[in-house]
């Protein structure tokens, strides 16, 4: 007897297949430029038939936008885990900030291509632009919640958005080689990222430390 569509086993199988496609898309878009791949390649990368793709996603833009958001969520989780481990080991506030910066740059190195493609696509694709907006707002919200949980005096929303905007540009510029292209040491950009992160926690005090990190 065939399973009903709302059977828990059917729903689980559908969710698992969708997850396989999204996993494959994250890997594909981090390795292959957007216009040099297609939905068939993503499906085959997930070891699924090409036709399966359209049972779960409308088109390549939809899965690209979801992959972009998914990779950001993984970035936030990795930064949070690493800064949390540093805090638990007794690291100082400045040492935790350094872990935050190093982890951010490592994540951005892996995501360099998809982020570059997202900056191009956002100009013409509203779904990509919306995904980037949700990512920024989620990250700002995460950072504000982390501050509130620790009783940290918060800077204004405007200052947070400005700092995150600059952090994004600098981090992506480092991994894309933009500074070295002009003969500038990446250390200058990294130091500014560090300074901007510290500025997000204005009012913290020298002895405190953030309870969690939110990537820009």
C-alpha cells in the first residue's frame, strides 16, 4: 500500500532528499561559478536524477539563495563554537576577538566564490538580494541578543550595521586578494576587522567577553 503524502516516513524522505540537494548546491557554488553550472549538475552531485531537482526547488536561483543563507548559518555556528570554546578556556576578550576574526576569515576563504557570485546576482535577482538582507539582519539580531544576554551596553543599530558592512567588505577583500593586488599587506585589513568587532562591543569593559559571536 503506497504511503500517504503526510505520512511521517514520506515527509522525512522528502526532507532528506531536499537536504541532499542543498548540500550538493553548497559544495557546487563554492567551487563552480553560477553561470557555469546548472540544476542537472547539482542533482547529479547529490546522486539524484536531474528531474528530482524540480520536485524540491523552482530553479537554480532559488537553491543558490538558500545555499547562501545555509553557508552563513554554518559560519555563525562555527564562530560561536570557537569563541565559546575560547571563552570557556579562560581567554581574554581580546583573545576571543582574535579567534572570531581568524574563524571568520577561514569561513570566508571557503565561501569566496559563492559570495562573489551573490554580489553580482543581487543586482538583478531579487531573491538573492533578499537572502543577503536576511543574512545581515539575522547576524545583527544574533549579535544584539548575545550582548543582551551578557548585559553588555549596546551600540546603536546604525553603528552595528556600519561595522558589519565594513567587516564584510574587508573580509571578502582579503580572501579575494584585493589588498595584495595593490601591494597592501592583509594585516592592515585584518587589524581593521578586529577593531570593528571590538567597536561592536563598546561598553563591554576590559574584563568582559561576548557570550557568542555573530558573523557579519
